[in-house]
C-alpha cells in the first residue's frame, strides 16, 4: 500500500481546487459532444480495422469461392454484352435511329445474376447477425456503393466514357462481394468468441 | 503467481478485445468524462483536450490486448491518456522543458509559512490561470504528483526521468506557481 503524502497548506489548497476543476470539466462535456467524439473514435477505428484482424492466414469457405466464380462470370458477360450493344448501336446507313437508351437483355441478365448473389448474401448476414454487430455498418457501405453504381449506369446509358465506366462498375460489384465476405468472416469470429465465453462461464 | 485485479468491467473489456463496437461505446461512455478532466487539467479545457481525448481512446482500443488486468482498467486508461498528452506536448509545444536537463535543486524542508499558511483569498480561477502560465513540464509534474496521486518513482517511469529529478522539479514547479499566485 502507498504511503500517504504529507501535504503543505499550499498543496492542500491546490488539491482541493483542482478536484473542483476536474468535476467542472467532467460536466462541461455534454452528451452531444460525447456522441460527436465517439463518431470520431469510431471512424478512426474503422480506418484501422485491419489492425484488429488476427494475423493468421484466412481460409475462404468453398461457398464463397463458388459465389466469386459466379460473380466473375456474370461480370465478364456484362463486359461482353456492352461491346455487343455498342456494335448494334452503330448506324449502318445514313438513316438515324432514335431509341430510348436501355441496356440490352444480356447485360441486364448478367447484372441481375450478380445482384441476386449480393441479395442472398445480405439476407444471410442479416439473419445471422441478430445482435446487429456487423450488419448495419456493412449495409450502409453497400448502399453507398449501390448509389454510385446507379449513377455510373446512368452515365453509361448516355454513352459517356464507356470503357472507364464499365471498369468502375465491375470494381464496384467486386468490392461489394468483398465487403460481404469480410463481414461474414468477422461475424463468425465474434460469434465463436461469444460461444467460447459462454462455455467458459458454464464450466 | 500474479493475482488479477478484480476489475468490475472485465467481461465488457473481453468483448472490446473482440472488436465489439457496442462494448467499446459502453466503456467509452463510462470513462470519457473523467478522462476529459485529465486532459483538460493538463492542457486546458477546449478543442485540444477533446482531440487528445479522442486520440487516447483510439490508442486504448487498438492496444486493448495489452491490458492484462494487473490494475484497474481506469488506471491503465489514464496512463494512456497521460502518454497521449505528453507525446503531443513533446511534438508540438515550444514550452516543454526537458525535465532531466534542468539543474536539480536540493530538497529543503518546507518553511513554517509554506507548510501552514496560504492566502485563503486565492480561488480556483486564479489557481487555474497560474497553472496555465506554468511551463508544460511543471504543470504535468504537479498534476501527476498532487492530483493523480502518482509517487516520484511512478512519475519517473512515465516521464522517463529519474525519481530525484521528479522530486526536484516538483519542488520547483510548486515554488513557481506559488510565486505566480502571490504576485
């Protein structure tokens, strides 16, 4: 145990006043400010999320491999479809064809296949994440990507810089699959840890 | 065998160690105000103290695995807060005095006047103003010894100086503050 300090009158006064100062400072921090700072902390932790990940090599479950292959095939089809569409749109004579811009059926189908996989993965994540550990943030990120995707699609329909946009759209879809995979893996780790804690308590 | 401190937040801290954001928020809510008080006394209330508070919590959560329950979580967290403030002052401030480079004063016994009298008319505002006029190093050492309750050995470890330097500089800091207040 620590020896008690012998304080002079001056030190006693300082101590008393600083304790009062501490109390006032603590009350100064309003709930709003606390919440603002938490947002800052949370964002910084989000940026450094890799730091929190275990350094052991990750094993990607087979079901994710299949989905990745399906997504890649869909995206290839999307690229091919766009070029096919561009060729079809090239006028072969002097006759000017005026059409409402629309993605051809092949592209729509490929896009739909990719979206279906994403929808399925989102549903699975929501179903498993009953404690809302991961899902809200993941969904937020996916919504932002969806908005960006739709914007690029509109620009593509207006025939603006097709190749660059196609690449960006592919990257957008790839990123969404990647985010979902990482979220599921992280959720599995958290749930495994919680189960271990429960088992430990029951022992 | 080292016995573990009976930390009331042990389960919550275990959840924080898994990266659980809700648990982090609960822990933050419990300690944020007190830690803001520490920052505020060391650098003055305001945006800088708030910025350092954020940095300290980020640092604490990223290094949470280093908390081994050998002491209270609050004490561990406070050390991180103090170190964050010190790092900032050493990097940014021009008034940081390298404490171990200063000449050391012999430890004189306090005079009768010093021991038993101090003008009662001097209040908190004057003391705060005086504290803010002190060089950063003096203010830190006064806070650590007098208000945070560390002894000179502990301060020596935190500030990376010798215990005798800590004693000597504490004495100088007190004298300087008293001088400012009696002006």
